[in-house]
C-alpha cells in the first residue's frame, strides 16, 4: 500500500515468506537498513539493526590549500579588477 505514508516508501518491505531468506535479510541489516515486515500488504513489524553504521562524513577538499598552490601568496581583489575594467564604459 504505497498510499499509506509517502516517507515510508524508501523503507524496504518484506513479506512473511521472504523471512526464509536469512542471508539477504542479514545483508540488509548489516548495511543499516530497517525492514518493514508485512502480511497481506499490512504492516506487522519493523526489523531494525542493533548497531546502525555511522553516517559517512562528507570530506571537502582543502580549498585554501588549493588557492595557495595555484596563486601563492598573491591577494586577488576581483572586485577592484572588475571596476577598473568597466570604468568609463557605462
């Protein structure tokens, strides 16, 4: 029943017969997924892993180091260059 709750749509659902496939269920649980158990398209339970893996932290590049590598110690004032370039045109 996909019209029950739209935010549950991303949760993996399994039925009673699929409980026999313990390898697949174990793999999903190890991956941190919560499973919704259904019988005749009606939710019975949610199976959640005990130890959910920590969310991966996004690693951002060191932009300051990149800037130093490309431009060295030069200070670029883009606004002044823009004004100087446009001066007298408008």
